């Protein structure tokens, strides 16, 4: 057991809306925010010699998985 706080996902802050047919969507402003966060993360990691593109891809996949899970929960 650790005393570390739980992992916070950037995608937890994105608002998900549900249409009248039960489909989950992100608004354009949320998509822009997400893309800017990815770009900023890439800029930060580009300056770190210990990171490579595989690390960036893993982080993006984790955020995509989190967003996918949130969308599924929203449409249940």
C-alpha cells in the first residue's frame, strides 16, 4: 500500500455531453483543449533526454482509454 495520490487524467476535466440518441460527444472547445495539452506535453518531453516517443504514445493511450471509459459510463 502506498501513500501516493491517485493518478489524475487530463481527460477527467473534459466535459462529455450525451445527445438525444445516447451518443457521447466532446464539444469543439474541449477537443481544442485536449490537442493543446498533447502539444504542450510533447514540447515538455522533447526537452527531457530520458523520454522518447514511446513514452509519449503510452501517455496518450492512457488518456484515450480514460476518455473512452468515461464516454461508455456516460452512455450507460
